[in-house]
C-alpha cells in the first residue's frame, strides 16, 4: 500500500481539502482529510481511475 499527499479536489461536492489518498493493488483504498502540512500538488481521485 502506498499514499499520495496533496490538495484533494472533490468534484462531486465541489470542495478542496488537504489530504492523503491510500492506494492498494492499484486502486484507491481510502481518501483521508488531514490537517498535516502537505506538498503543493493537486489530486483528483477517481478522475482517471
């Protein structure tokens, strides 16, 4: 399992937040909202999934 940290773009609820995307076996396992300092990169989970 690996994780990607960044600014999560939620196109369904039209919001963005700091978070992590956990990936297991090449699929999104979980999206976690966090208050931690994250890299300045944008992530759109499920956009190309």
